[in-house]
C-alpha cells in the first residue's frame, strides 16, 4: 500500500506454471502407463516361464497316454515346487511302467504256459491213442471169434496186457511229472550215490547185456534226497542209452565229489547227440529222431522225468556231445542238507510206481 491510500498490485502470468504442471501430469501418466505395460509384459513372460514345466508335464502325460511308458517329466529339482512335482510324477510313472511290465511278463508267461499245456495235452492224447486203438482191435478180434481159437485167444490176451501196461506206464509218467510241477515234497534221507549207481549198473547189465556198462568212482559220495527218485534218474539215463545206441555201445557211469556238490555222469561211445538238440531232449514228448515210432522210441518222457527229479533236488542235468564221439549226460546235485530244493515234510503217501 502506498502513501495516499493508493494500492500497488503486482501480477505475473501463471500460464507457464500451469503448462509445466500439465506436462508433469502427462509425463507421470506416460511413465505410469509404460510401467504398467512393461510390468504386464514382464509378468506375462514370468508366468510363461513358470508354466513351461507344466507344459512339459502335459506333453509327457499325453505321450504316456498313448502307451509310451518310458517317457519322464524333465526339470526335476528339490528347490522348486514344480521340480518336486516333476520328481513325484516321475516316481509314479516308474511304478506304473514297472506294473505294466510285470503284467506283460505275466501275460507272456500265461500264454507260454497255455501253449505248453495245449501241446502237452495234445502229445499225451496222441501217445494214448495208439495203445487204445490196439486194445480196441484186440477186443474186436475177440468178438469175431478169437475166444473159440486158443492160439488167437492167447495172442489177443497177450496183446491187451502189453498195451494196457504201456498205457499204465505212460499215465504213471504223466502223473509223476504233474506232481513234480506241483512241488510235492520228496523224501529226504542220506543217499549213497556210488551204491545206488552200482545197483542201477547191475540192473542195466541184466536188462541189456548187449550194452556193456561199468561204474567208475574213487570215493563214497552222499547226498540228501529221495533214494527211489534218484535211482529212477540213473535207470532212465541208462535206458536212454539202450534205446538210442546200437548194441555193443559201451557206457560208463562216473561218480565224482566236490566240496559242495556231487556229479554223476553217464558217458557212452554211441552215435552222439547233435549240439543243437542237446538242450531240447529234456522237453516232454521230444524226440530227436522224428522217424522213430512210438512203439520203438518210447513216449519221450524219460529224460523229462530226469530233468524234473533233478530240479526237485536242487540240481541240474545237461547233455552234450562227447569228445571223440558219443554223448555225456551230467547230473549235478548239492551235497548239503540245506541246499535240497524240496521243502521239509512228509513223503508222498501214495508213491508212484514208475
């Protein structure tokens, strides 16, 4: 206020200030918008990066759903939740793959068992057909008047007895194999193999004097097992020599002992066994020579019974060509009581007469 009552008013224009404020507001809006857009883009990128393992899990799940169970989820890590999830999923996929593999193996075993059973039934039926047809033919001869002719009657009765005995032997062999497959317990006692082999050699020399046989053993050998079944093993091996070698073939039964096992070998100087057939001759109803007839060649169960009995005692049996000609069958049995495969228990009350 000036003297005399006058008032001095000083004014400045505010347009520059308002313009500055407007520009500041625009800058703030632009910066805020850019920051929001940038943060949105960064957030989108981070989300995509974080979801990438989940996409891998999705692809793996789709692949597994198509049956390819060997695929696994990548990115296992104990430091992240997704990594821990991948580890859990991979563990689950491993268990699923193992379960399916076990199922496939079981199904394959069932298919093989079914095929083996069908073949076994077919072979057994084929084996029984011949003696049954022979008995039927003899019965027909009887009905046609053979009972009125003594010479024909004797021939008919002899034939019927021979064929029924043959059928009985085959049924006994099949029953023995079935019981072996079921794991029936065998008798467990100390068996002296040299004495047992001596009995088998004496019997073989009596039954087949045209096939010389001798026993070689340097010491007494004892095993734990079923004496009757082990004797059957030796009898079948010696009978196999007589069935498949010409008269005059020399056979050696050799008994040896080692620390934890005993070995019984049956060696002959006959025609021998082809190497490609040596592993198959223990199969049921298998015949190395397809030309052999069932009447002259047996039922094809002798060596399969040998294999089943030896396996039930926890041992092994092999066949191989012999150096210099002939063949060698090797039966290896454990010597210790605890190594016998059969479980402890009572012996078969209804023992088989085979």
